[in-house]
C-alpha cells in the first residue's frame, strides 16, 4: 500500500473528525449519519490513490474501526497509514 503525504494527512484528519462526530444513537434516527456514510466520506481522500482492491479493503476496515472505536483502533490505523508513505514524510508525523 502506498499513499502520498497529502493523502495520508487528509485520511488521518478525516478519520479523526469522523470519530469525534460519530454517534451510534444519532445514526439510528438520521440515515446520513451512519458509520457507512462517514466511511464513504473518509475514503474520498484516497479515491485517486494507487491501491489494490485488497489494500483499499484493508484501509476501509482500518478507517471504519478507528471511526467507531478510536480508543482501541487509533494506533493500528495511524501505524498502517504512516507505513504507507515514504520514510521522510512519516518522520515528520512522528515529531
């Protein structure tokens, strides 16, 4: 899986925003607020990325987990996204 620094930054930011705003109770009364809808919005960041179908499916699962249960899955998600960008760009995220 390969992502540009811009794609990775946008993906991480969008997943963070989606996880903050995700609310299972609201999803029950507003069809536009489901995890599936949030995930579709998040995946737009990598729509033009050169990913295999398997990579795209893996990324979709990682994003979905990070949105619905960020405490448990945030680390795995960020680690996988940072591993998909060039080393120099990944170091800038680590501070």
